[in-house]
């Protein structure tokens, strides 16, 4: 495949990921998970977001938006949290998560993040490498909607690559939420807020 063809495919992929219909996004992510594109997410015991998850969950509930194959639910010490709900647009990712995870306190739901309606309050809502797949104009409304699902004292934990194109997301968080902590873990930043 030529470099021009690869660039065109990546641009098209990015447009679908950010602006496609939920059905288009699901088909794309299903194809990518089915064909092993995200196998790198399976083994992430040292993810820089995990120490913050342990610190802020305090035996409570975790909502993982954009959970992929559910690595956070598998790698966290099960004694540190009461329940974990992983949500992903890809049915294939959800099936992989369920196959790899036998913990009773963990569950997985296939849904688009913009339309998912949680049925509980959570001490931590995690967006690990998933916020930048939300169109920037929709991100604030989505975060405000999910903020209504935070338990008293609950926090969001967002992990994103520290790249110029993603910095507007961090600024949006700083402008509209109370930032509790912000920690660089090159090449990513973890930001905790409510």
C-alpha cells in the first residue's frame, strides 16, 4: 500500500471515528478489534491512569467509557473497588472483555458514549484514551451529562496523549470543571476533575 493510500485511509478512518454515525463507528471499531488492531490494549498493567483510579475509587464504583477490551477492569486489584462497568461502541471489544474477565463485580455494555445512560452513580468515571474520539463540539455537553452521574465527591479521570491537536480538550476541562490534579506521564497526561 502506498503512503498516499495509507494517508487517505487514515483520514477517512479519523472522520468516521469522530463524525460518523454510531452505526458507522461501531462497524469500524468492530472491524479493528476483530482484526487485532487494538491487541496492544490487552496487556496494560502499568497504565498511568490506574494509580489514580485506585486512589479515587475508594472501594466504590467505576464507569469506564471507551473501555475497549476491559483492561482496567482486569488489571485493577478487585479489592479496591465495588463494581466496574465498561462501556464501548464496539460489540467485538465488549465480547473480548467478557471472555477475558471472570470477575463478578465487572460488567460490560455495548453503547455509543454520546447516548449511553448510566443507571448508577460512580466514584470514578474513566475516559482513558477515548475522549479525543468525541467531536470537540459534543465533548462539553457529554462531560456535563456524565457529571450528573458522579457520586458525591466523585471524579473524572481522563488520560490523553499530550499532542497539540488534543490540547483543546484539556483546556475545555480546565475552563469548565474543577481540576483536582494534572499529572504528565509522557507521552500522556492524566487529569482528575469534577
